[in-house]
């Protein structure tokens, strides 16, 4: 293996890591905002992709409208989940809430299987596929452009949380709900918004991943590898999620390059195992995290 | 012992016959008190007397089993804390409850959050009404809060970098940013040194004298309470054992007993 191939795999890995960071961001937003680990994140991703598929391939809507409609639907689903599943469970032990999100994931998974069947479906192309050639290094266009979508989305969210009144209120409610409540902030509403944001972020990642590969219920298992990423980053650190996404993307690509495709799924878990032995609270997170 | 009926119209906040219990523990038993407009009312009492429970019931974090809380003539016993805040009941907490990692200005602006009307999508775009609203809020905060509390120079610092006394002052600023009708301060000078305590007492007095602010405070520092309060309510074991002017309360036998034990020194 020469340096050129190494550079190529590294670039593919880093660019591919962008989408992992996006899914990780979905987990972290919900954990920070509501102290819930949402095991149904993969199902949100999957559902977003299926909504786009339905709107575009079956209802023949234009692509941009399909994406907008899919995001609106995901926002609705996130709102329903918050209202019907999470809120009745607020104040219950963490483990009950975790079980509820796992159950929710299974329900969405089964529902998707029943409605759309478990076959592979062809998604419309969302990001350009045209490969980019820099000197002798070749990067698939889909991976390159999906990376920039992830960057744009993460940057937009970061700006929103930093500068808008609603974003600052959401941060306040996440860091100290009692005080936020006393200041007149409607904490329930900010938690609903958190779910909507996280759902939409996950759905965007899901529809792009599905459009690069193909669409099937197996898409949701991507999130499981990403959960490993999040534990690596620390559950409550947005920066940690982004960096960890990139690191794992890179390591996966390098491992695939050197050892072939079969080790790909092994890599994130192996890294996480090692990291957790050294720093059980993640690389960037605070110490008092629920141990699973 | 109770305040005269001739002043009934100037009562802005009243707690009437409140009972509050947690399981077998009675935190408050038939507690009544009233806060007069433009005055400083202090709640004092030994540790565990129920002062903070009374505060929590007043601001809506606890719902009393019996009795009611009346704010500006309206029964607010069942109104949620965030709505009471928007109605003009602002409170601070005993410990420093600032949002760490945010700047002083962001913390203070959050106090004015309920005065903003734009929705999350408008906030996302940050144009038109949303922007005008925020700029107007910021201008009014600068005039009425930052300058007044002399924290103009630290507005862009992260709160975690500030001294304890300044953090408590930023908390007061955030409560003021809520544009309150009644300002509720839970131990505003707890843990402060003498200089910081004097500064805080001066700000509280200025608020009352210059702006006619109505203030309800819980305090352990007896010296400060007796210096600045118009009306003092003494709690012990969840009961009101005395209320009146500082001079009346100071010589009340039950109060002396609660604080110093049965025998007078």
C-alpha cells in the first residue's frame, strides 16, 4: 500500500465520517436536551428515507418538495413520540425510558416492513455522484457532497444554538431545566423542538445514506455503529460527536483498505471497547453519564 | 400581627392558608402572608423552617394541598411556573443557578426571553420582527439592568469566570431582565463577604427606592434583613410565628425563642 492509496482511503473515510457525525448529532441533541438515549434514532433515519422515496417515486413529487415533505412528516413523528412516549415517562427510571425507545424502534421497524416490504428500493439521487479527481486521488462525488451537506447542517445548528433566542433558550433548558422554567421558558416546548431537530437531522443523514447505497429497513442498523461513535465522543458533547464521527469514518475506511470489507463493522466497536476501558465517560463527555 | 386592612388594596401578592406536605412531613401548615406593593418583605426562620418551600409554592414549583396563592388579585395556585414568570413573578435560587458556558449577556437576555414573541422558525431566519424585537430588548436591558447593576464591563465574559459575588449579581440582573412586578430573592447574600453583602443590600434598596420595585426575600443574614426590610415574616417548623416591622419582630418572644432557645440571654 503506497501513500497515494492511503491518502485516497483517508479522504473517503473523513468525508464519509460527515454523515456519521450527523447521526451522532441527532443522539447528542436528544441526550443533552432531555437526558434520553434515543435508541430509535436509526428508525428515524430510515423513516426519513422512506418518506422521500414515497413522495418522489410513488407520488411523483419533485425532489426538493419530497425532501421538504419528508422532513415535515419526521417533525410530526418526533412530536408525537415526545408527546405520547417520552412525556408520560418523564421522571421514570432511565432504564424504562431506554426500553421505551428500543420498543419504539422495533415498532417503527415492523411498521416499515409491513408498509413498504423489506426489499431493497431504489432511492432518487440526492447528491451528485460524479467522482472527483484530484491529481491521482479519486473521491466518489456522493461521499464528497454528502460531507458538505453534513457540514452545512451542523454549522447551521451551531449558529442557531449560539445566536437565536430560541436556540439559547433550548441550551438553557438543557443545562438547567428548573432555572429555565423559573425564567418563563416553556421547557416542554424546547424539549419538543429538540426532538424535532434531532429527528430531522437523522432523517437527512438517512435519506442521503439511502440514496448513496440503497433503501431497505437495514438502514436503521447504521445508527448502531454510530451509537458506538457517540460513546466514544461522550454523550453530551456536540464537538465530541463531530470529531468522533470523523475519526471512526477514517478508521473504517483505512481498515477496509488494508483488511477488506469484512472488518468494516468490527472497527467502531473495537475502538469503543478500547476507549471505554481507558475513559469510561468518553473522550469529551462529562463524568456523570448513565452507564448502560 | 397581620397587616392592616386599610392597606389591602396595595397587596400585590398574597399566600392564604397554605398547607404543603411531602408524605408525612408537613413543610408548611396554614401559612399566610402578604407582600405589599413597593415594599421589601423578608421571610426569616431557622434552617428547615419552610422558607424555601414557601418560595417554591409561591413561584409554582410546588402545588400546595390546601390554600391559595393570589397574585394581583388573581388566583394563580394552579398556574405553571413559566406562566407565573411571564406574569411578573421573578425568582432567584439559593445556589448560583446561572447557565454555565454562556456569557453574562446571554444569561441576562434569557431573563427577557418571555418578552420575545417570535416563533422558532422566525428566530431561525432572524429577520424583520424577530431582529427588531431582540435589538429592542437588548437596548432596554443595557439601560435598565447592566448599567444599574454596574456589570456593563463584564457583559461578554463567560459566567463561570466570575467571582461568586458577581455571579449572584448577574443572577439578580437576569431576574430584573424579566421585568418583574415582584422580585423574589432566595438568600441573595448567602456565602458573601461583608463588602459583597453591602453591595447587594445597596442594589436591593436602590431597586425599591428608585424604581418602586416590590421585593420578597428569604435571608439568613439578620443584620441585613433588619436594615432593609419594611415587613418581616418569621417561620418556624412550617408555621408563621410572627410578622410585622423589624422592630416588632426583633422583640417578639417566640422569635427570640426560635432563634436563641427558650431562655433569653
